[in-house]
């Protein structure tokens, strides 16, 4: 069985708390993981979820590393042709500018399960050979020459 790793990291302070956007993303990552796991098992792909805590010191040095997701070793935004930016956060993050993801004209502070699943399915398609091994020719026709 092939393995698709989903990795998510976020700031967790000394009181074991995180900010609201990371708390929501945590729920969404869990939903996406369960859905991907069920959906991809029949095609021979096991999905593994890894979560990491970023210390306050590491967060202060690089706040945009918090609430970051990788799928199959590549950033979520790479799978979705998305971009990242930042916006003011709160709670555990203090007044830091924290990571946002923009895709399809929408900007997300908390990453919805749908985006995580979409990136996971694109990654899985690539693992299974993707369009390059499709029987279609360059015109999209499946007709034999």
C-alpha cells in the first residue's frame, strides 16, 4: 500500500493553547483526514496524519510556519495553485501576522476540510500515475491511431 502523509503544524503556547484559526483548522484537518482515509483505501493508498506543535520561540522567529499543511511532502498551496499571505491574529499568537491561504478568489484564515481534501485527491491522483499515464492522447481523445 502506498502512503500519503498529511502534516499540519501550529503554534501551541506554554498553556497548551492555540489561536482560534488553528483550533478550527485542527477540526477541519481531522475531517479531511477521515474522509481521505476512507476514500483512498480502496485504491491502495493509506493516509497518515502527522501533527506538530511549534514552540513560542519558533513561532516568533517564523510566524508564517504556523497553521501550515503539507500533503505528500508538498505544501497545500502547491497542490491547489494557491498563494499565502498573512493577517492579524489573536490569543496565543499575540499581535502577530499569521498565515492565510488564498485560492479561487477566497482567502482563508482557517483552512476548510474541502481544500485539504481537494489537495489530497490531487496528490493521490499523482501517486496513482495521474494524467500522464492516462490513455488519452494530447487532444483529449481516447481513440487509437
